[in-house]
């Protein structure tokens, strides 16, 4: 099986989750690595739990 590559969330920390998905697709990655919880103090918490539009 060939190796697969994911774009790590912290590589592009300023992107929103949908922007990270688009960036990964645009640049040939197999998948994005999404962060579900804030990394830095004061960082925006994106709605990533439940049946919500951003997750779909």
C-alpha cells in the first residue's frame, strides 16, 4: 500500500477547518488533519462536534 500524506493542522494554524480541507485538496494531500480543540489560549473554538454544517 502506498504511503498517504495528511496536511497537519498546526502547519496552517490560521486556517479554519474548511479552509484547511480545501488547502489539503488543492495541494495534493490525501487528507487534512483537523484539530478539534483550540491549540493556543484565546484561539477560536470551531464547532466541530455533533451534526453541524462545518463538520459536514
